[in-house]
């Protein structure tokens, strides 16, 4: 399974310009993680992809120092040369399932906005559940 990521925020990782990292905070990524019922874990391997078919295998890590209101602290790192073109991502975000109760929260999120602090109107689970700090 592939998890949506917005590759516009890719940055160099550390002193090695061959390694890149990507901040995993974003509602597209949250929706994709919830859709697949994946909660991020330190050292986890994932395949990230965008709607145009750009994809890469990554290792997930948490950086408490970079955690903020608009940054979950979760990042993906990968070698620059591993990025490739492939198939388009297989799902869209007209559905944003709650991680726990599996009900669609999209209309609720559309109504209340997206501030990274919303809860499922059906069961109270945080929209940030898949990106909870370790």
C-alpha cells in the first residue's frame, strides 16, 4: 500500500546531500494513513506516493525538536536517487475515514476547518491519531 505525500516540501537531510527528508504533516497524508489504518512508528518502512505517480520507499523517524502546531514531528528519509515515477495513487481524499470508527469525517472537516486539532464527531478520536508522538 502507498501513502500519500506532498513532495513539495522535500529538503536535504543532514550533511549528506544524497539523502532527503520530507515532513509528513498534512491532511492528505493523515487521510491516507487513516484510510489504511497505519499509525506512524519510529523506524517504520513505508512507500510514499503523490497523485502524479512520484513514489519512494522511506524510513519514518520522529524529531521532537521540530514538533510544532503545524508539524507533527514525523518525517520520512530516503536516498535522492530512490525517487521514481510509477502508477498514480489509488485513492483520493473525498473520503477521510476516522482511524478508529471508520466513519467518513470529510464533511465535518470541511465544516470546521483543518487546524490539526479536530476530533471525529462520531467517536471523539483525534484526527492526528495516526501521527501521535511516540
